[in-house]
C-alpha cells in the first residue's frame, strides 16, 4: 500500500474517533450540569478544557456552558473542536475516495455539510442533545459501514490503528484528568459519596461505559472498579486493554502483508504494552500511582504512533531494507 494512502486512512479514522469522544463528553456534561452546584459545574468545565483543549488554555476564560460548547464544537483555533476534526477527516478521505467504500465518503461528507450549516446559537436555542446525539450516531454509522462493507486488507487495518490508538489515549486521558479532581477521600475507602456520584457516572458515560460497567458491577459505582473496567477489561471496546489488543492484531496483519520481521520495533512496543495490561492488577496500578500509570499508557501510545510512521508511512528505502 502506498504510504500516502495509509497516512490518509489512518488520520481519517483518528479524527473521527476524536469527534466521537469530544461530542460524547460535551453531551454528558450538558446532561449533568443542571443537577450540580455552580462550583462543581465550574470544575467540570475546567476538566473538559484541560482534557480536550490543553492544560495551557486559560480555563477561567470559559465562564459558561455556552462558551464551553462553542469552544469544543466550532472554534477554528481549537484543533480538537468537532468542526475542525470533521473537516480534517474529510480532507484525509478526499484523496483516497477510490480506496474507501463510497458510502464511507458520503457519510463523512454529510457530517461535514451538517456541521457547516449549523451554528452554536441555533443549537443552543434548539435542542443541543439532539445535535450532539446526531454527530455521535453519524460516527457510529461510518464505523459500521467500514466494518460491514470493507475488505480486511491493509487499508482496513490502518483505519483500525487510527481508531484504537486515538481511543486508548483518550480513555487514559479522560480517566487521568477526572481522577485528579474526584479521587480524594475515596482513595482509602473506595467509595463514592452523594456529592460526587454524578461525576463518577459522568466519567463512565463519557467513556461510553456506564451500561457495560453496570452489567459487570451492577450499580455499585466505585473508583477502583471504574479504573479496572476502563483500563483492564479485555471485552469492553472502549477500554485501554481492548484497544491495545486491537492495535496489535492490526499490526500483525499489516506485518504479514508487508513482510515486516517479528523483531521489528513496532511489534515490540505494542507487545510490551499489551503484556503489561494483560498481567496487571488494579491494586498494583493504584499502589504504584494511577496518574503515572495513565501517563505511561499515553506515552506508549505516542511511541507506537511514531514507530508506525517510521515503519510504514514516513520511511526511506534504507529503512525498509534495514527492517
């Protein structure tokens, strides 16, 4: 496969996964905020800005949920805004229209036109939840088309790599940012009080995990159980472990197709992270420091991204011969 095609497919998928994540977090926030105090709502806004825009962004500049939604939905200066990410996904899909299913292109194009014809003012006076729900459903529809109508060739596996690298990093980041604020007295007793219950449920909903979590742990919302589920559960599609397993499967398939030796660094990095998660215990993670563990996961995802580029996308002829 041409490296430019692999690059476009990879980033198209990453941007759409980011759209799904940002949209879901905004929608969950707007659902929870009416039940919270002014102080709690402010802290939630600050966490979302830190996670989705960056720690350097002046969080005090965002004083209302309308301003937060505008920043995360339409702001052209925010590279992670929904509008910017949809436009970037479309720009990456455009040069590979012949390599993707025609319905995939149509779905991306419809998303782009929908958000281009929307405004924050119209969304706010209408029904914001309907707007964000539609964006989420459009992403899921795109992913469904991809999984049901595309051959499992190299192109499909590069799409999977983009989706799951983005997902693993997002889940780790969301968990890390929320725990900085929420995980206080509950560290010793592993319990959730009435003041923070909605926040913990919001964390699960933001990671598309509440219903799946409830089926495993019933309605017993506990910090340690949340950590275990979002990081270590091997069966839940939005857990870090599930994502890393999917990444390695796609790397294996691409490696076979490109005759990449098993000793290549791209295998070793993904395999090392997968092994760590396969044998980890939540008690060990909490004892060693949740923040450092989540930062390590994010760093390893960034390294895997870099080595995928070096191996399959931005390589030189001598690089390929050496491998």
